[in-house]
C-alpha cells in the first residue's frame, strides 16, 4: 500500500468521522426506569436535557425516587455510548482509538 493510498484512506476516515460527529451533535435518546415512571432525555454528549417524573413515582419514598432517577439517567447515558460506539466502529473497524470525537466516558 503506497503513501497515496494511505493518505486517501485517512482523508476518507476523517470525512466519515466528521459525519459521525454531526450525527452525535443532534443525537438524543430516552432513558427510562420503573416501567416508565421516570424518563429522561440525554444528548449525544451524555448531558441530561430533560427529566420527567410521573406523579405516581413522586410518592413519600424519596430513596426509591432517587434510585429511579439515577437508573433512568444511567440508562440514557449507556444508550448514547452504545450508539456512539456503533457509529465509530463502522469507521474504525472496531478498533478503540483514543481521542475520537464525541466519545463519552
């Protein structure tokens, strides 16, 4: 493989990564817990955008509500990470590359 081919492949990979980065910028997922009693929306950067708690979940059991909120947010963050990993794996062939754009924890 010559230098020209390698440079062309690198440019292609860079263009694909820019496309993935744009997808990540607009990505949102919904995390849920308690059968939908707590729902949240997490963006492609792993940031919590909104949180919805059903009136039934907002009972006197504060510890249970805290656990449901934590579980819903974690669900959303894990979904974002899985989608980002899948998108970048298309480009990298599954290789883990440090510093890939949009990667979260």
